[in-house]
C-alpha cells in the first residue's frame, strides 16, 4: 500500500468513516476540504507517527496544509 492509500486509511479511522476518502488526493486541503479541526490534527499526527514510524513535532502541524504536505513530511522523517 502506498503512502497516499495509507493516509486515506488513517483519515477514515480518525473520522470514523465520516468522510469520503475516495476523493482524497495529494491536493486535498485538510482544513478547507476535509474540515479537520485542531484536535483531529493531533489525532492524525499521532496516527501518522504510529503508522509510518516517524516523529512529528508541534512545529510540523501548521505545515500539514494538504495531503501532499503530509506525504512530504513523512518522506523527510524517514
């Protein structure tokens, strides 16, 4: 499973199936398109750390504007 598919799976888990992950692309904006709030962003960051075995900092959260941004952070932390 590639990084995008793994992120979609995590989004589905964080949102308990409440979002349509089939439309999620690298260009999808996490706040504007998905509606992610700060608490969900924290849950997502923790899920990313566990799934991808990477460490994210509080400074990384504002950088997570799009799904592509998240993918880039994951690659940088590997």
